[in-house]
C-alpha cells in the first residue's frame, strides 16, 4: 500500500487537545492519511502536526465558510468534527456544528465522528443552563438525520481544566485547588490529549461497527478529595481543596468570570447538572474506552506522565 492508497481523514480543530490526539494517533497507526484543518497554518501547533505527516489546510472555524469546508473535506473517507470553546452570549456553536456536518455530507465524506455532550436542556427540563452541552447534543441530533454514516464521542471533564482554566494558587506554602465540584462528588474525568485518539482510530477502523453509536471517553471517576489526595501523594506538595462549586466560591477564586454573568450561569449550570443528574446519562458504558485502550490515563498516571505540580499550562499557541 502506498501512502496515497491510505484513506484520508479530515480533522477539524486539529490543533486542539482532542484534535492533536486524533491526528497523532491516526498517523502513528500508519493506516490513515490526515488532513488537519486550522485557522493558521504557520502556528507552532500546526507546524508540529505537519512534522508528524499531516497535510495542513487553512479554514477558519466560523460561520459562512461552507465552501472552504467542502473543499477541505473533499476526498476524505472520514472527518472528525469538533466545536471550539464558545462562551455565551455567543450562540454560534450549534450552527457551526451543523455547518461542519453539512459540508462533510456535501463533500461526500464516508463517515463523520462528532465530539458531542449530553442534552442538558432536555434532561433537566430546562432547569439547568449549559448551552455548550445542549448545543452539541442538538448538532448530534441534526447529524442523525443526515445521509451520512456517523458516530459520536463524548468526553468526560478534562483533567487539563485544572491546568488551563481553574488553576491552583499558593497560600503561603500550601497550594489551594479550587475545584468546580463538591469535595466528595465523584465525577468522570479524562485526558483529552491522549484518550481521544485511540477511540477515534477504532471508530474509523470499523465505521460500520460504530455507525449510530455514542462512545464515552473516560479516564477516571474521581472526587475532588481524591484528586487533591493523589496530587499531594504524587507531587509531595502541601495542597488543599477549595470549593469553586457555589457561585460565591467560583467568583472568590475566579473573579475573572464575574463580568460575564451568562458564563457564570453556564459554569454553575453545568456542574449542578453533573451533580444532580450525572455527567453522562445512564445508557453509557463508562468502562468502554478503558477496555479499548488499557493505557488510558487515570488521574495518578496523568500527574506522573505530565509532571504537573499545580502551575498554569497553556495547550494552545
Ligand atoms: N473542558 C472540558 O472539560 C470539556 C469536556 C468535554 C468537552 N469539551 C469541549 O471540547 C471543546 C474544546 O476542545 P479542546 O479543549 O480540545 O479544544 P482547544 O484545545 O481549546 O482547542 C480549540 C481549537 O479550535 C481552534 N479554534 C478555531 N476557532 C476558535 C475559536 N474561536 N476559539 C478557540 N479556538 C478556536 C483552534 O485551532 P486553530 O487556531 O489551529 O484554528 C484551537 O486549537 C469545547 O467544545 C468544549 O465544550 C470540553
């Protein structure tokens, strides 16, 4: 088989944490070619993907780009679709997801994988506000009605949220970890940088097996108390949990949220949903991704692999 005989997979958000994992895993498998879609082909992240062997295509991930997206999906046997972080009051996430799916269908892509989440609006009868979940669920519903073979992945909370968005801070010699969950509530978490790729590789390797399916990706089910205990044990640092679950707690530790009341509501709505209803609805087999890839990192392995000691880390550019 020459390189040109290998099926081509187009990856939206290829420089994202999820996208990078998918790109690297597909290329390392040597079973697929990868076309990486990015806003900026000269960014360090895009250059890193090119060095791995990906073809880089510039397409802004925004509304009104259907024609460029169709061109970027042309010739692809599969497409991995995801939506970037979009905060309210911006409501472009659902239309953007639909645009990605429409473009994949128009280009004749064989199988699409969309990174989705649960429909919080429907599950909670509209009592919890979490549009970045519900919008993805609505895109998934839309894709179910399109004439294309499709699967969905559904990732747990990212471990990386504590490095990127909810960063610990020192009080004297003690590191305080403000976490957006009650101390003893066990929630599903995952490392998007290593866990997404193996699942998506499996799906694109057997699209007929996974057509119509939603696959959860979970690395650990762990409470903030266990997160902090494990952190202390692995790093040897003094560390304590702080409550960023209530409005007061969230704004005490992350005052930068305050100017965007809708973002505060969304963050609280998301975590209240997770605590009261469960992050994943009951129908999912949360052990599936670990059985597929026994190397999926639990929290302790994530800490040991990354060497994280509480500092802020950026995953973008
Ligand atoms: N955090 C969690 O716990 C969690 C859990 C489940 C699902 N999610 C969902 O995962 C998605 C984010 O995935 P990720 O964390 O892997 O992405 P990420 O690392 O934040 O990267 C997003 C990528 O999207 C591209 N992009 C295009 N337009 C953008 C824009 N307007 N703003 C920011 N990035 C833009 C950027 O690539 P270029 O610059 O190369 O174009 C960037 O690399 C969100 O939809 C989020 O809701 C998050």
